[in-house]
């Protein structure tokens, strides 16, 4: 009869058996679903394969703990790998500021060829751009250089004037002495966080230059500021 056992067996013979199911955690082609097989070949795969093998060799679960889900373990490994790759990208982006070692004399910057004149021009342009972009970093670099040359361990508002008098070859150049001294006073006011005095010195300096252009007499122009005369002895001037 069609509905009897014989009929069912005949139908199975014609249609075939039910489709086989692949066990959970097994990839097509056989073999367990491991992080190594998803991550591909290379060093990362070798490291993960070692981890997989260690987990498969008689690993025991402490009493009272539920064995970890293989899928969760796999996701953990993938996240760790992604984080490591992200850290590598961040390290590559964290590069040294171009030109920050301007006083080291290393000459490491290079434009890839050409004459020395062209290389020098390219390096200068990179340095100028870098100074505009990172003024605070370059200010700290200059201050450290000043402290090193003056053999000081800390920066204070008196150092700029001392540096100017000791290392800038002013000699008898009156214009350089007056303007340089004024500039150091402005820097001193800035380091002492005195914006009112800083503004006064800058505006008074403008008036001083205007007066000098009228009679070319720095002493008269300087008296307008009511400031002490520059330290000519420190400059080695007569």
C-alpha cells in the first residue's frame, strides 16, 4: 500500500535522506571553527593557533565555573587584534615635530635630492611652518637652550636679559642694544604674567621708534620710556 512501510522506504530511496547538519563550530570543509582560520595566515594566525591548541589539550574548567563559549573566545581574540592594530597606527601618527631639533646640527631633514641650496630652502620652509603650528613646543625648546647655555636648572624672568647680555654680540650697535633690551623687558613682563606692563612696553617701544626716526637719537627716544639705560658693560660696548 502507498501509505505503508514499503511506500515510505520507496519514497526515501527516490528523494534521498534528509540534509546532513554540520555541528556548531565547524567550518565548511571540516575542522573546528578557530580564530586562526578566520584571521588568515601569518604571525597573527600562528599565535592564535598556539592559543587554540593549548585550549584543546586537556584544558580543565575549575569547579563551579561554566566553560567559556567558543564564540565569545573568538570575539575576544578578534577585538584584541583590532586594538593592537589601532595602537600601531597611532604610534605611526605620533611623529616628532619637524625642525624641533633645529639647534642640534643633525641636518637629518632632507627633501629627497637636488642641490644643497634647494634642500636648505625646503628645510627652512618646513621649519617656519612647524614653528607657526607648534609655537609652545618651540618656545620650550628655546628656553631649555637658554638654561643649558647659562647653566641653570630652572627658567625665571631674569634669564632672558642675562642671555642677551652674555651671548648676543651687541658691541657698539646702539639700535640693537636698545631694541634688544626692550624686547627682553617685554619677555620678562610676559613671564611674570603682567599683561599691563607688557602692553605698555610694546606701545612705548612703538613711540620710541617713531621718535628715533625724527632725530636719530636713541638716548632721547629711550628717555620717553623712563627706563634704565641698557647694560653697556654687559654688551662689551664702549
